[in-house]
């Protein structure tokens, strides 16, 4: 077997490692893969165009931007901060832990649309998580602010990934079922969903523990940044 | 019947709006570059379904060239000052959450009800697209609620969309580009080659080696493809079914269910899963595009260990 079609994988790995623009890297890898598999340039461009058009559905979420932007202009993020400041017990870690639990439970009931980065994380969860840290620690260094935002996105991902497979009608369960059927094995969707539960519990325990440890880690990071910025001032 | 095409027309109109706002913005040095990029993207939504595949391919290559040569510009500063936003937040209070929460609420409602609606005996929406169509309708409903409530200047929604879209920039297109790469991988038979390499180079003579090769292979292959769905058929046909199940007598349900979940560890750790990892980094305006991945790596690795243990201890019951 020829290894030539792996050229595209190589381009992706090298391109990402060299931090070349990912969109450029991926487009180049796609064209190179097609050519390496001995397809003519015109048919490669055609397949490439067709695949791009066929996957337009992943972009539909951007339709939320006009209303999200409008609400941000009218103070949505500021309001989200005010709400969090009224909850005395709220810390960044606990807030994200609550969101992780909520996201995992709703996804396991098939309600995967109750979340997402554009609809929930940017306008609501990330500002709330930042505000909780601000109340606890005062003005935050940029670095800490960015780390909290990344954690807000991660909580959404972990919650939906390890929740949705407990729901029997989700795409991955249907894919497993139909793949096994083609191989002559008949399985029940409910059995597959039940065997997603141990992993779901592990995911909640592992990521939840990390979120509870996050508050202390943020405190250390903020102290370190402040000590660093204080030192030159003291010297002078 | 309302189809996905309706949602794509909305997308196309929005992209042209964003391009127009860019072109009219004299304060932006990159107004022509950004305008051209979003206008080309708009064409793929408005008429992409009717254009020949080759023309669509050229449009996509055109977008990549505009980006690579012209370099896209960043977002404009926010239209409202912090003081204005705080005053508005104090004025509207929790009512501001209503349009935001209308998006998930209406999506959910649509997903549950639209399937059963019929018009002259034909279903109003195609069942397979019901979630996406509901999401499209929900954004329209939320926007109408927001505009009626807040009474902003007429152009505010589209100028705000432009601000956010230019913040996300090229990352908005990356998930689609990766889907196209996945198709090219499939066309070139990349999957079977990778599975062949794994089988040839890894000693698969103990039950643990087989289970670990399957789970780690799922995670690795998912990192390459960006998608556990693409890795699952290849890895399961190559290792899961023949070795875990047939040779060592493992249970097919545990193998398949935990195998798929092992792939998700790969999804957490790869830039190839752009819509989960790169897009939120752009959307949250993080300077490091891999910031979300870095946060997720410990969880991904620990869960891979957990899944390998779950499969090893449960699959051979």
C-alpha cells in the first residue's frame, strides 16, 4: 500500500506545529491529499467545493451573532456580572462546576441545544465566571482573564461530549448501531447508552475536581503576577 | 416546506450585510479584504446549492487566497462605551436575558414541535434538518424580540454582527474547511492506511495491548481527523471487532460504546476539532488559539486512562 495519501496528514501536523494560519494549512492539505491520491486537479477542486457546500450546516450558529451583539451593546455582559455579584457563594470554579453539571444532565436528556459557545458561553457563562473571580480577587490580570474564559469553553465541551451519549437518539449512538448492523451485529441503542454512564461519571468527577481546584490555582496565579509587577516598583 | 435552503439564504444575507458594513467603514484599513472575504462566503450560502461544484471549489480557494494575501483585519472597537453599557444594563435589568435565552428555548420548542406540523399533508420541515431549522428560526425570533424591546438604531444588529464576526475572523470558516479535508481523506483512503500502520507496528498479542491500542488509537485517530465519527468505523473494523471482540471474546456493546467515548478524548485535545476548540478561542477573543485545548488536555488524558480501564475490566466479563 502506498503511504502517499498521508501527505495531507503531514501537512496538517507540520503546518499546525509551525503555527501557520490553520485555514490555509487545512485547505492546502485537502488539495494535496486529493492530488496525492491521483485525482485530477479539476476533480479535486470539485470534490473540495462540494464537501465545503455540503457542510454549511455547521455555520448556522453564526446567525445568533446579530442578537448577541445587540444585547452586548445594551449591557448583557455587565448585567451577567451584576447577577453573579449578588450570589455570595459564587466562585469561578463553583460556577463552572454548576454549568458542567447542568450541561451534562441536559445533554443526557437530548437537550444539546441548551448551551454552546456562541449562545451561552460568550454572552453569559464567561462573563459570569470572570465576574466571580473579580469579586474574589479584585481587578484581574489579562492572563487570568483569558484562562477563565478558556475554562468556560472547556466546561461546555466536556459537559456536552460526556452527556449526550447517554441519550439514545444522539448521532454517535445511531452511528455505532448502524455500523455494527452493517457488520452483522445487532445491538440495542439503550445498551450502548447505558455503557456511556461510567465514562460520564468519570468525566464529571475528573473535570469537576479540576474546576474546584481552579479557584486556588487562580489565587496563586494572581499573587504571582502581582508580586512580579510589584518588585520593580519596590526596587525603584 | 421550510428547508435548510431558507436558513442558508438568511446566512448569505447576513454575510453580505457584514461585507457591506466592512466596505463602508472608512476607519478600517482592511475594509476591502474583510469585505471580499465575507462577500465570497456569502455567495456560497446564497447560491452555493445551484453553482457547479468546481465553481464552489474556486470560491473557497478564493476566500483562502484573500485571507492569506490580504490578511484579515480585526474587529472595530465597541460602539457603546462601558458607561453606556452599564447604564443600559441597569435600565433593562434581567429583561436583557430574555432574547438571549430565547435562542435555546425556541430551538428546543421547534425541535419538539416542528416535526409533527403538516401543511396539505406534507411535513412542514424535513425531519433530519429540524434542529438546524429550529436554530435558524430561533435566532430570528430572538432578534425580533431584542429589536422590539431595545429599539436600537436600525443598523445596530448588522454592525454588531460585523464586530463579532470580524473578531472570530477566519476561524468561523475552519469547521467547514475541516469537513472538506475529512472528505478528501476518505476519498484518498487515509483511514485504512493509518489502521494498517497501527496493526503492523504494535504487538497485539495480549488482551490489554489490544484494548489499549483500540482506545488510544481511537483518541489519536480522532485527533488527526478532528472527529470521533470518522475514526470509529476505521478503528472498529481494524481492531475493535476482529481483535477485541472476535479474538479475545470481548463484549461488542462495551467495546463500541466505550470505544467511541475514547475518541472524545482526542476531540478535546486537537485543533482539528475546530468548532469545539478553535472557534470558542476566537469567539472569546483569546490571543492563544490553542488556549481551550491547553485547558482540556489533562481532562482528555485522564479520561482516556479511565476509558481504557473501564473497557479492560468490563469488556471481558
